[in-house]
C-alpha cells in the first residue's frame, strides 16, 4: 500500500469548478477509492480550500472583461454583432454554471472529508509543537506552510514506525518542495523529508522526480 500525503493545492484541483479541475488529482482520489493507495489530508486544508476557491474562481471579473471587449468591438465594427451575441450567451452560461458550482462547494468538500480512501486528520498537539520548532529553522515558510509540513512529518513518522515503507507527498507548492526552481536540493527540507522517509513528488501523477529504487536506504 502506498501512503500519499496531499494538501490544499490537491483539494483545490479536485473541488474547483469542473473546467478547472486537474485529471491527475482526480485520479489520485479514484485510486484511493479503489484501495490502490491511501491518501492523507490535514483537516485545516479543507477550510483553506474553501477560501481559495471562492476567491480565485469567481467568474464575474473575466466575464465582464470580455463583455467590455465585445462592446468595444461592436462600436468599432471589429466583430460582427451576431458573433458578439453568441459569445455573450456563452459568457452568461459560463457565469451561471460556475456560480452554481461555487454554491455547491461545501457539498464537494464534505464528500472529500467522507471519502473512504482519504484520512482527514486534525493537527495534534505534537504537530503544533513541531510547527513551532520548524519556525526557528532556516526554512523561510509562512505559518500555514509550517503547520502543513509539521503535520506531514509527524504523521509520516508514525506510519514509518508502524512499518510503512512507501510514503509520498504530492506537493505543487514550491515553498514546500525540497528543491529550488533550478532543481537544486534545499536544506534543511531534504533532511527533514528524508528523516521522515517521505518522498516528495512535484505533480499529482507521481511521476516527477522519480523515486530511486533504493530510497530511502541509499
């Protein structure tokens, strides 16, 4: 069994309006449902996701921007009126559809919380203490990222102590990835993940970077 940690960016990729969802993120949920992997999600990520999606995916601004262009194009005779009308109808449907999906966001998040293959776990006292300890290390992380990192490390250490030897973290956030934009290792993140026996992927397909066959006993 592979044990896979995810955080807010994975939930956003699964719960955003349908046209913004990432297939690889949804495939992770499907694998968890089929019992191929077990997913672990810090509970604080659900509340963070709700705020992120409602802020990031409101349809009004992009729709209104295009409507302003259509009005300008009509005045300048840069587009046929009938073409502009078709686009306006599509925009109306887009806006209505996205608003309806945002209205149902809480139901989507609740379904993820109750997903049979996902363990949504709260931050324990030990995790909060680890977050405080991380704050004095040379990590340059925001408090929320410190809490997520602490949650992953502590839960992974517990899994490892129980005999799990296939533990991963799918992380798209560059701040929590143990490499920089040039692919160079970032310390002390590398040492922290290695000590917890956590392999970090930079995607949800768990393709990159490739885990060496002998890791973590290299």
